[in-house]
C-alpha cells in the first residue's frame, strides 16, 4: 500500500474508514526500510483516519534499520500510528542467536515492537533460506533472557491455504511433569 500514490492511498484509507464495522486498518510494508525517503508528509497524511491505524514493517536484518529507516519510522510514530514488525527466519540472514538478537534489539531501539517471526513459506526458489522449525525453536529458546520481553516476537507458521497462522515457538511447560518448566538453558525447574 505504501507504494501507491498518496492520493490513491488516501482514497483507500478513507473508503475503509467509511465502513462502520471496520475498526482497525493494518498496513504491512517494507517501504520504511527499503525506501524510507518515500515516507513523505503527503504519504503520512494519506494514512490519517479516525480508525485504529497500525503499520507492520517487514525487516529481516538489523542492517535494514538505517538512520534513514529509523527516521521514517519515527515520522509514522509521530502520527500516533503504532509500528510493529514482521520478520522471516532466513538461513544465512538471521539464523544465528547473534543476528536474531541484533535484529530484535534494533527494532526495539527504533521503537518498533517485534510482532511475528515467520517460519519460511515453502515457495519455489527459496529452499536455500529454509531453517527447520526445531532450529528456529532452539534459537528462540537461546534468546530467552538475552532480550527484553518487549522484543519477543511470536514464532509462527502460516498454514497453507489461507488457514491462518499458528504459534510454533519453543515449549516451556513439561507435560510429562506437571508443575515443571524448562529454563532457557534447558534445565528443569519446579513451580507451584
């Protein structure tokens, strides 16, 4: 949507805002990180609505959160539009504890709440980016305690066929031992 001319975006936002049962408008985009100069006052004006407007920025690596990107995000925030992030776990991009931690910290520093960490959809030509679910879960388990809870995304799998997203993050409750949880380092801990 942020690739549209401001006039066209304004028309769409206004048309949606005129529908009584629509309470929330959510825009997903890479524009603030891929082309931050596009986030002009005119484009920001086009996002104006009396509905709850949210922006979800797609970013996969800390290096995408440049000073220009951060400035564009701050401009959105100055309009009272909350900003969340959506990232994809990608082999060779953000599949280490260090790179994922850097991404999450950079997002929080830019005042962006990490929202979703997607497991890569199976699509032709993307197999080399695939990270197994168990490896993604292990990465998140290792990050527990290294980043604030504010930086914690929900690790999700987008079910094929438009059936929605399901959380696939690491499990901490031990179903075999009621009253026991696993700590981030894998040790068992009892609670009452």
